[in-house]
C-alpha cells in the first residue's frame, strides 16, 4: 500500500484503525465463549477425582489426592463398564448400518431417475419432521411384537431408523452435487453400478460421510429417550441411562465423585471423535476432479 | 481398430419434439481422425455420447466395425472416452486412474503396471504416477485423461472437447500432440469441438453439424474450398467469410456498384424462389486492393485495422448503402473483413477498393442456402 516500502514481502499487515476495537471486542467475546464451554468440562474433570465430601467443602479446589477410585467405583459398582460396552455395541453397529444403508439410499435417490423417486424422498423428509415422542408408544408395541423389546438388537434397529432420514437427506444433496462425468467415466471404464458406487462415488463422498457420521454418532451416543422407553432391562442399559440413575435412584446418597467420573467417561469418546474427524470435516469435496 | 457407422441415428430428449440429433448418417474409416464440429447446441456432443452409449438412440443404428452396438452397454463397446472436464477419479493416484479399466477387466497386476508405464512415458507423466489429480496442473490432468484412454488400447477413441479447459498456448501445443499421437497409434478417433481451427488442424475429415442435422462431411481442404451451404461457408475459416444476398441482373451479381459476372450454369440454377437474388461469399483472404474504378471492384470505408504481424485485417462498411445492408461477416451485420498487406495497411477512415480474386467467390442459392454450380 505504501510506496515508500522497498521490500513488500516483509511488509507487516497493519489493520486499518477502525478494525482494532472490532478485533478486541470479537476476541473478548470469543474468550468468554471458550470459558463458558470449557470451564464446566474442567470442573467435571476435576470433580471426578474428588470425594463427595471434597466436592461440597471446596467446589473449585483441587482434589487432595489424584486417585481413580471414583472411576473404579462407577465402572464396576454402578455398572458403567457394562453400559459402556453396550453403548459401543449399539451405537457402533447402528452407525455402520445407517451409514451403509443411508448412503446407498441417498445415492439411488440422488442419481437415478425412476418412478416414485420423489415420493420416496419426501417420505424420508417426512421422517425428519416426525417428533420421536409421538412414535414412542407405537414403537414400544412394534418392538414387543417383534420380540426385540429390551434387547440390544431392538435398540439398534430403532437407532438405524431414527438416524436414517437425516442421513439420506444430507447425503442426497451431496451425491447430487458430485459430477456426472465421473460415473460416466466409470461406466466406460467397465465398472458396474456396485463398483461405481463403492470404488468411485463413495470415496468421493467421504467428507460428507464423515460429517453425517459424526452427527449421527453424537445424536445416538447421547440418546436418552429411546433407551429409557424401549430398553428397560438393566443388563442392557446404555451410558445415558446409568448416568441418569446416579441422580434419580439413589436420592440423597448420591456418590457425586462417581457421577462426575461417569460423566467424564461419557464425554471423552465424543471429544475424541470430534478431534479425529475434524480434518475430514474440513476436507473439500471433489478437489482435483475437474479441469 | 474399427470403423464407426452412424445409420440414421436419432436422439430425441424426453420432453422435446425436435431431435437433438436427426437421422445422422456418417461413416468413419478405420484409423481415421474425424472431427465433429458446430456451434453449441448443434448435437455434436450428443452424437458422441450416443456412440459412447451414454445416450439412448431413439431410432437408427450405430455400428462399431460390423457389430451393431445400439443397445450395448458402454463398458462392452470397447471404446475409451476423454471428457471435457477430464473426469479423473480424485481419490486415486495417476497410475490407478489410468489402470482402473484394466483392473476391472481383471488383467494381472504386472501387465497393468507395464501398460500404465508405457502410456505414462508417451505422455511424459512417468514422474507423476503416484500423485493424486489435485496435485497436477491443468495440462497434466488433461494428459492423464488421455493416458486413461490409451492404456485401454480400445477400438475407438472418443474425445469431447478435451482442450477447452487449457489456456491458449497449451491448447495449440496439445492439439498437435494429440493429432500426432493418434497418427502413431492409428486408433479410429471421433473428436468433438466447437473450434473450427481445431477441426481444420486436427481432422482427417471434418463433419459440420447444425441443429442436429449433418451439414457437410469432408477433408479440411474440401470444407474450406467448397462449402456446400451458407452455414458451412460462414462457420469454417477464420475470420469468417463475408456473405451477402445481392440482386442479379444481366447475368451479373450487383455488389454495390461492382458487377460480378456469373456463369451460364450458375444462372440456370437460380430458381424463381430466389427472387432474382443470389448469395455471394468471399473470404477475407481472397481479395486484393485495387485502384478506384477497376472493373468489378467495390469500395470499403475502413472502420478498424487489426494488425497481427503476419496479416492485417481491415474491418469496414461497403460504400454502397444498399449492398452494405445485405452483407455480413465474422464481425457482424453490415461489416466486411478484408485481409491486406501487413507492411502498409490503410488507415482508419480511409476508403479502399477491393476486388475478389478469380475463382474465389462462393455462390449459394438465396432461398435454400445450398451451393450453386459454377
């Protein structure tokens, strides 16, 4: 900008004067926001190492002793370990199924012309608008008739159908946006529909798949209403149910330390998923395909 | 290697009445480089996609060699196609992109590797085999797309405007590379472009389409020397031919004062429907400057001079108002383009007199637009 600068490559970027108050204000707001989000999590983490007594005596102090007693208590005594394994099984299986079925469904709806295509798509959209609360009672009886009530497969089937509309809705537009020429090139290269889908289109849809997968993972991992209504057998409980039981069942004799430990155990996988998928979420769609 | 035959092949898109390709009859010889050319929407890409099997054929047949492929799946036609946008698989390396078809065909890994490396050598891509398409330049991606076609060793190459995404310099360079590569491999090639220069420089024969209808097929020389109708005359050649409808009187066409004599044969071919007019065309390069008053010459007021070094083109209006209204050229209505000696071109505002060189005029029927015999 200035003509007197002789070496423009080392020139410092000086923000215009009006920018500074804006920058300060926005950074201030962001810092505040970070504190609001991170502080409760840190507090939960700290509290998970304290005894109940310590928590009430000094809510914000450091624990006297860094011990994993709370974790051991929660994991073994309160059945958190079993619930964790149940949750992993249910959410993991449901996630794989819903991604597989959802992507195939979205691909067909998005890229093939056939009679009833729109009708099926709108039916899927209708599934999105349908409140779960309305479906609880009928779902209960459907699962009962199927003999799946209170079982993990029953919960998996429910989760899959629960997450499918959003998955299809999201991936539908994603597959529509992928260039047609690629599938034509694959057709000329000799790939059939299955190979085109699995070896060409699906890898291209990876960023979209990752986004949907993480949304589904969060939604299903934190799912509370469906398991409470449909998964009443204590042996099959998932994490959310165990967490709730800390507060509700024991009444005044709550082991707060163990409760915080259980909360940390529930939160950590979600955080890990976020961190692992973060790069995928930012990846661009079909870079390098065209031109 | 094989011939390609379009036998009255038509394509009508659902919901439209006019065919995108109307009863196309075309024979491509074994090993020939045929260029389909025409303005956008003329059906050239549709014709190619019909041959590829990406577009249905509503009536007629398409043959590759002696085999009727009208209802054959693209993958079973033994063809390879280069797309305008290249359509590379973004998640595969260059080598995998090129070898994908062979992998599907179940060829052994060693053979795939060998054929991919051979093609890469021809196309100067050897050092990029492990890269992903996004790490390549536009020209390199174009070559990968070519490579993908070459490794298949197909019967026919189909190319859909493969150069349109390259910059001007690279386009000229790649143009000659593709043409010489095709001559070397000897594979029958159908090439689609909207650029008549590309068509003239690359094709063994050129096929001009307009509104889904075949206009003329011939060698570049045929197309330039004897365009069969007004459309081909105006489309082939750069700058485009000057074309106008003029009154015929006393066996001569009246071109704004210049009386161009017509032969007996031509005059006999003019029908009542032509209403005593004839469409006369002359190329900018088929003229020369003469002094005022020379027989069969006419005057032009210079609006603009375009100097290219090797040539200079004069853009101007004919002095005669009436004739001027009826003529058009590559520069638009009422404009004439004339090539002049580049060393001392006329100035803007000058008036120059030109004469059409002997045997260089093109005569068409005013009513039908068809070429008239001379």
